[in-house]
C-alpha cells in the first residue's frame, strides 16, 4: 500500500492512499466486520471503499484514536466513527482520502476529484446563476478548473453539512463567492436550516483536486 501523503489540513488530519490497492494484502489490516462488508460490494465499489477505510484507519491512528469497533457507515452513508471523532472520506480512480478531527461541534467533509478529462457540461447542474455569470467572465482555459473546484468544494460542504440537515442538498443551495484568493460560502437552504458558517480549503495534488470544509451551526 502506498501512502501518498499524511498531513494536517486546517480542519483535521488528512491521509491519502494510492489506488488501486492489492485488496488481498490490505484486507487483513481491516476489522473483520469491515472485511465482511467489503465482500458484499461489487468490484466497482470495493477498491474505493477499502482504500477509504485504510486512509481512515491510518489517519485515526495518527490522532492516537483507539480502533476497537469497525468503521462501517451511518444510515446516511457517512463513515461511522468512534465517539468524539468527526471525519469524512472520498475516493476516485487513483486515490482515496480521509479527513479526521476530534469532534468540536462542527461537521467536516473532504472531496477528491480527478482533473482530467474536462467535463464542462456539468456546469449548469453545479453552478448558481451568479456563479455562471462569474464563469462567463473567465478565459476559456480557466473555466473547467473553476467549475471543478466549485463542484469539489460543494461536495465537501455537503458531507460537512449532512449531520445537521440530514437531507439531500442541491448544488443550487450553496454558493461560493471568490474575492481575490479567498472564498466565501453562502447558504440558500430551501428548508431554512441554520444559520451555518462554513470554512473551506482546497489544493491540487498531481492529477486531483482535494477540497475540505468545516460547517458550524451559528
Ligand atoms: C454523497 C456524495 C457527496 C458523494 O460524493 P461522490 O463524489 O459521489 O463520492 P466520494 O468518493 O467523494 O464520496 C463517497 C463517500 O462519501 C461519504 N458519504 C456518503 N454519503 C454521505 C453523507 N450523507 N454524508 C457524509 N458523507 C457521506 C461516504 O463515506 C462515501 O464513501 P464510502 O461509501 O466508501 O465510505 C454525492 O454522491 C452526493 O450525493 N452529492 C449530493 C449533492 C451535492 O453534493 N450537493 C452539494 C451541495 S452542498
């Protein structure tokens, strides 16, 4: 197994492992109930799930968290973590990432997205009207990166927000406003939950963007 990086990000400890992994070799490092769950998954989902659990376990060990129970899933699909810990997982074809932190009342989320190939056709689904207007002001070669960054940050926000709202949140319910090199997050939640405050972070690692978010109810 190859650890791509293990680092402190603003919202927690982040560990990334390279995919694909040798599932036979890794299976033995998982909790027996995690191994059993992994066997229920189809081939398309199993490698990412195992990679995410390996990244989670590694990150939790680095926070000195005791790992007695299996890291399965909540009814909402988020990783089920030990008491007192918040965390999130994301995986794409080449990488699985986990973000964990001591619970502080905030939700945290992580997302990883492959930069290639460009898929600009997702823009109408991901962007609000104001974000689309901003996109139109950019040079053509900057547009895909803008859309993908917003997509990834919104997915990280979704995971951080989910413990509070426990429902599907559409991309149009969150707007990201660029100002120089900072970003502000505005919520337009259709159920009027909140108010929430969000902080975000993102960086590029090789061929992927890794975004993270922390959401707090004010
Ligand atoms: C759930 C969702 C965010 C997952 O994103 P994805 O790009 O498909 O997949 P990722 O690899 O990034 O993330 C998958 C992980 O998300 C986590 N996850 C799933 N549902 C979750 C939830 N409700 N809350 C938090 N985390 C969740 C799981 O850990 C899952 O990995 P695992 O099953 O291996 O443990 C996405 O499928 C989704 O439903 N998005 C809703 C719309 C949205 O993002 N809106 C943004 C506006 S805020």
